[in-house]
C-alpha cells in the first residue's frame, strides 16, 4: 500500500476485538487498517469460520433461509468423508468454498483446491484457498494455505504465496 492511500476502515467486529489486551494503546483502533492488517484479520476470521463445525442437520423445505443464517455458521462435519479419494477431496473443497462464499462477504471470488503432498508418507490434507478480497480502491488477490489437523480435524490457516 502506498503512502498516499487512505487506510482501510476496519469492520465493526475488528474494532471490537482486542488482539492485544495487555497493551494500553487504544488510538490504533480508531485508525484504519493497512492491507497487511486486513489480511491478518481475514485469515483469523477464516480460520474461525472453518473450525466452527456443524453436525449434519436438515430442516423442512419451507425453512430454507436457515441455510444462510448464523444457525448454520461453520463448516459441515467432514469426519466421515472419504478424503483419501479424489472425489472426497473435491467434495471437501466444494464444501469449504461454499462455506466461505456464504459467510465471508469480504471475498468477491473463492476457489479451493486440494494440494498434493510432496512426500508419499505425509498424510496431512492440505487445501489452497485463492480468493479476491474486497479492498478499496481495488480488490486484492489473497492466498491461504490450510492444513487439516489429523486428530481433531481442525483447520490451520496460514497466509500463502500467490
């Protein structure tokens, strides 16, 4: 971000969250964010979204708006999904992308793909999340590398390289 650009306005949630509660400096919360801070906040929120697990549930057809409500926030439980197969990994990628599109309005476009492991004995499932992040004055491409933690199926999301 150049020196002439105005800072990006932090979301209401970002202004309420105190990532450093031990620090007494509150003046930063009233200034905007730079692009690096925005990316960090988006990564944090994305990791929280993907680690909010839902049980498989259905409701009557006339209550279809519940699919987009906070009652349905998070990634569906994929513990029984056959992610060892190509079809299973593609299904998981689709579910991750759909979840992000539904609950992360800062992304204009989202694409998720499984990453092949370089080591044949490495059984960690890795996903690459490519997205177009809404930012003023122009959108910014952003990439996240994620790993599925094998024991608890938690998603670890790190900012990746394009």
